[in-house]
C-alpha cells in the first residue's frame, strides 16, 4: 500500500515561513522522485519542487531561492521549507510520487499567505 500524508500547512503573513512535511510509505519513498505540487483556486496544479532519487533538486522559477526541498531517509519524510512567503504562494500543497507507472498523491495541506 502506498501512502503520502502531508502536514504543516497554515496561515502566515507575507514574509513568513512554513515547513511542510510528507510522510511516505517506504515503497514509494525509496524508489520515486518526490515532488511538491500546489494548486491555487481557479488554477492548474503546478510543480513546485522535485527531489530526485539521485538527490538532485529542481524548483519552479517562482520559488527559487525561497523554497527548499529535502528528505530524511530514516523517517521516510520529504520536507518543503518555505521562506519569504508571498500572497501568491497561497494554495493547497500536495506531495506526489510515482511508482509502477502509477501516480500517488497526498490529501493536500492548505497554505494561506496574507499581505
């Protein structure tokens, strides 16, 4: 069974920080690139950050220099550290992984940034 469980969302003022966590089942954590996506109201879901199985990272241009994706192998957890948050970062954030040609998503966690 594959599980992805996010936590850490909340409401902050612009300029603040939040850290999202995604606890993953071992089967997907050890074999998949792990991603954070977000979806704002009325917009398409977009890739925010990716951590590959080889340890490299990729970020959307809109979050480069502000967000950092990382993982803790012992805890099978992927993190998204978000600094210098802006109102346009407001969205539901989802953890994502893919194994055996299937996509898996967490339930999402709401991030709201007020100006």
